[in-house]
């Protein structure tokens, strides 16, 4: 028999930081349907979900390797940031990889662009650079800028 290999939905237990109060939730990644479903423990229905093309950016915390900020498109040109804490860093990485797979599967491009990178310097006061410039190459994961041309993940 000739079967398509379908990826079953995967549920991740997370905590959402809401005004300093952690709330238990589940994030279910449905690669085949192209969406992430937010499941709240006290509600039976899968009430809220994000479609693959509305997920703009994943920001991995450098300080807390279990933490991930998901930036989603809410309304016209507006974004919404949700901060989730996973059980451990492996679960966070698994979630991110599934999202990458989901975005690739539904992108419609033969080879999706994986990353857009901009690096720049601005010499203030004609000062020489420091001897150790390694800090220039570390990402702090702030995700404050948005390149309208690039696909994020």
C-alpha cells in the first residue's frame, strides 16, 4: 500500500505567564492542518489556534532555555506576543522544529527561505572597536524589528 506519512498532532504542556501568574496550558502542533492550538485545562473545547501564516516569529530566551516568545499577527499590521515556559529545553526545541516543519510544509515555496540576517555597525565618535568583539555576535533574542520581506520562524 502507498501511504502518505502523516505527522500526528503533538501536545506540549506549557505555562503562560499572565501578569506574573503562571497558567497551565497546552500547545498542540498540528503540522498537517498547519496550526497551533492553544488548549486551556479547564475548557473542553480547543477554542483558540494560530494558523501557520500568522505565526511571525519565535524568540528563544537566552537566559531561560525553557522559555519561548511566540509573536503572532493579530490584526492589520499588529502583532501579539505570548511568553510560554516549557518543561525543559528539549521540549522547547522539539516545538520549534515542529513549527519549522509546519511552516515549510504549508509555505508553497519549493525551498523556503530559512533566515534573513542583517548585521551592521555604527561608529560613534570615531572610536576604535574593543579588542574583544565576541559580544557583537551574540543574539539576545529581543525580536523588536520586523522585515516585511522575510518569513519568520
